[in-house]
């Protein structure tokens, strides 16, 4: 049906997100889907049993807008154990409908029309549309290829009187790079004496490899005072479809966050929150995640060693970047589509994470999959690119 209304689109250049596009194409082609970042294995049955138990116990009505007290307290305890500070469960923690909602809500709460927000390219695809939806303007700092490290001198030059927010993401999607304690200190030096808010996307906080330690803004006393920190139960417990995350931050920032949160989501699924609060009591379930995914990373990298792809460093997340330079002259989006249709392995082209479409001939694989899935993908790659 065609509309009879003339619409002046707020986002005329935005189409469907690449993750939806590539997953749809993978399904149509019968390809092994290593594009979208979700596991193809289940969480522990104990988590599902806990949800069911709370449903049967009648905990099926609205949770408090900020999240059930049990889960907020569990979050406080986890953050304190990992990073040191003890946030106030009543005023400094909010449960959200996933990390994407948390990020959008934080941007909507603090960014006004005409404000500038510094983001780092390659940039996760939800940040800039959220900034532009509320009338802000994204300003792009560059993570330097091929190690994807920030240039804090460039960031200093980008800060202006209009800068309202800086968004950081570590471990970083799509590159798998990390910010270090030294990076956070440089950021703190740049922001000292300003009113710039930091939005820190830390959804992969438990997925770091080779003994790396997560540099959370929660643990940096100075930055924590100006930051909203985002995490995700979906990434941590293999339940991305539940869409449950949380934010922590100082009470005055959280009060502003909640002003928006209460009207764009209000509250999150009650029995799932209660189940997560129970499940978190066993800290090994998140503390063991790094070793769990490092085994998958190493398995996938070993499989890929027999292909002509050049693997880039992967220090965190469950994504592996690979250069196909020398294999094809196709632009990366066309190469990803060709891979999906002709090779039977779906990947994400990294150029979609750049405003100008910068193309380094790099694609992103997701290795949060069963070994059988990764092996099936590798077999198809071997056949297509046999030396």
C-alpha cells in the first residue's frame, strides 16, 4: 500500500542495517552465516529454568522503571568486584532493553540540536544515526589501520566548544582492538575542565584474549565521574535475542538518562531480570568467558591459516578481521556479497563502518559459533581459495 502522505525523511541516506542485509542474504543462499554477531549455541539450561520458575511464581508484571532491585544489586556487586567502585543501586544503575537502546537513550538524553559528538571510525553502525536523529552532528576520529589505535592528538584537534559527547567502544566492534589504561589517561587529560560526557560501549568487557585486562571507565576515577558505561547480558551469556543490558554512571547523569528511558522503553522483561540476578551469583560464568572465546578464536584462526586471507590482530570481541587484498579487486561490499552467494560464507564488509565508505579490502568474520559451524565455513573457504 502506498501512503498518501508526503514524508520528508529525517534519514534519506539510511537503508537497512548491514547486519540484517547480510543475514537475510545468507539465509536465501544457504550460506554459513559468520556475518551477524550472535552465537549459534545455547546458554546454560539453568538460566532458562530460572526464567520459567519466576514466570510460574507470578513475577510477570511491570518491573520498576530502573530495573528489579535484585538485578541492580547484582550489577553493583559485579562492577565493584571487577573494577573497584561501588555504584549506588538506587540512583546509579539502570537496566535497559539491550545495549543499542542504552546507547540511543544516552545520546538522546545529553545531545541537543547542533551539538557535536566525537566517534571513532570504523564506528559501530547505530551511533551516528542516533546522533543525527536528535539533531547532533557526528565528528569522526580515525582508528589507524591496520592496528586500529586511536590518535589522541587528532582527537584534541576535533574537540570544540560544540563537543557535547565522546563515544568510545572497547573491546571494539568491528576491529577487535582495545583501549588501554594509557589511552584512558590521555582521554582524561583532554577532557579535564570540560563538560563533555563520555559514553563508553563496553558490551564485550569479558571477551579479551592473551591475558589482556579490560580498561573500563568504571575503574578510572576521573572519567567515571563524567561517563555512562554500557554493558550487555546478551553478549555475556549468549542470549542476544533477550535484548537486556544495563548502564552505570554517576547519579546526576543517570537522572537525565532515566528521564528519556522511562518514555522510550519504561521497563524490561521482569522474569528475565530476576533470572539474570540469580545467574550472576556464580562469577565464573562471566570470568570464564575470555578463555571460552579465546579457544574459539584460536580454532578459527588455525582453520583460516590454510586460506590466503591475511588475519589482522584480534585482542577482544568475537570478531576476526581479515584482509582479502590480492584475492580480489572487488570493493569489500561486493566481495562480501560474492562470498555469500558463490562461496557460501557470509561476512560483513568493514567499509560500512566508515562515513566516507573507506575500503581497506577487509571483512569481518564472527567466530561466536559452534566448531562444526566454523569448520563448515573453513571448508568452503578452502575450496574457493585453494592455492
